[in-house]
């Protein structure tokens, strides 16, 4: 939905139920026209969606977010200052259909977003 449009994956590494990715934003994307004019920020719903899409890409299946037990927006992502951010996802597969995970978007010492959720 947003991958290869609003954002792209520059690099993805997976090992031992951990995914690390470099995410690059299209700072000229039309989403930023209304969010917000003159001060573009990555919308929170887009942060959640990109985590889901990274997991779908790596695990080769579609998911639906069924529960978010914790969601923290720590600071805004301005694509002019942070055109690339890092994503870290630690996950566990429960049965055939469900995945629990903790994810964060960050750059250096700055954490932008944290999410603890359940996918089906």
C-alpha cells in the first residue's frame, strides 16, 4: 500500500526473529502536502502501516493488525531532516496465524515511534 510509493526499503536484514531495515521516505509525496503544509511530518498511521508492510515483505504473507497493546509517538519524523530512518522489529510466531511483535523507528539516539502489537 505505501511501500515503493511513500517509503522504500533500502536494506533489510532478518535473523533470529529480528528484522532490521533502512526506510527511505519520499519527501515529495503528496501525503506531506496536508500533513502539514510548510512543516511536513510522517503521519502516525503511516508509521504503523510501514511496520506492518515490512513484516509482510519479510514473512511473505498478508497481515491485519488485531491489537496494539502499546503505541508511543516519541517525536515527529520530518522527512527533510530524516529522509532515512531505521526500523527494528522483534517478533514471535504464535501458532500458524498470529505474530506478536515489538517495533521501533529510530535514527541514532532519537526514537520516533514504538509499537507493541499483535498481527493475524
